[in-house]
């Protein structure tokens, strides 16, 4: 499965930045060893249901340590028996774009 998720703490440091809290959440994903990619809106992670959901929960938990309220947006592509789709889905579209 692939999960795209975004975690939003309600507050950040005195400049209003939430980057440190988000970095802590992404660090959890990185340390999980699961394939992932980061973009400006979401973190995408691929793996089995239990391992992906455990990573999302740990990421929320580290943000909750510094924020009294945490927002979570999550979208999942659940397709048992398929892996490597984090990059394969993009590659298929890019091939079609190259064909014109």
C-alpha cells in the first residue's frame, strides 16, 4: 500500500514555523526503512498496512510532543500484492508523456 499523509501541528516556534515538527515526523518515516518520498504537501510511504500505519502513528506522536493539537490528512492506495509502486506509478505516466 501507498499512503500519502500530511501532519499539521497547531503551533511552531516563535516565528510561526512548523518546519521543526514536520522534520521530526519525516525523520520517523526515514528511520523506518520503508520507501518514501517527501514533497511540499505530503509524505508518501509504501509498505504493508500494519507497518505503514505504525509509522504514521509514530510520526503523529512525535509532533504531538510539541503541539497541543495535531491535524492529520491521510490518503491510501490499498493494493495487496503490489510493491514498488511509489516509483512505478510515476514512471508509467512519464512514459506516456514522452510518447506525446
